[in-house]
């Protein structure tokens, strides 16, 4: 079931139905937004998101861990000289035509 969900999510991203936001899930983003407003995990779980407290606590901790790791990766990338994070297309140049052997 999980694999099927990922396939649909990838297709939706490809066709622009979902915008690519990064590594944080939508739920983790909502938890962090409520946490930033000063709400406790208990209030977020019971009053805002209607879920259980351990789920909110775990999601908040995971989101902060992901953000710390992303920050470490950005610092590393800049240390090796990568300043621009835009994706550029690279073309493969074939100098010589490949020699194909007969199929049969």
C-alpha cells in the first residue's frame, strides 16, 4: 500500500498537482507552525490536529532533526564551493557513433 501511495505521489508531483516542498511532510509542517505559535504538544494534538500526543511529539522531533540535517548538508555544499542550487541540464555529447552489432 505504501509503495502505491508513493507512485501516485510521484505522478502528482510530475504533473504539477502537488508542489514540491522539501523533506518535511505536510503534517510535520503543521505541527511546527502550531509549535511556533507557542502551543504545547498536548494542545496541538487535542485541539488543532485531532490526533494523539505521541504522534505530535514524534513528528515535531523528526521535523527538527530533518531541518538540522538539511542545514548541515547546506553548510557542506557551500564549503566545497556550490553556491547556486539550481538544476542545470547537461547534454551528453557522443563523439563517435556507437558500433552496433547485428541482432541476429
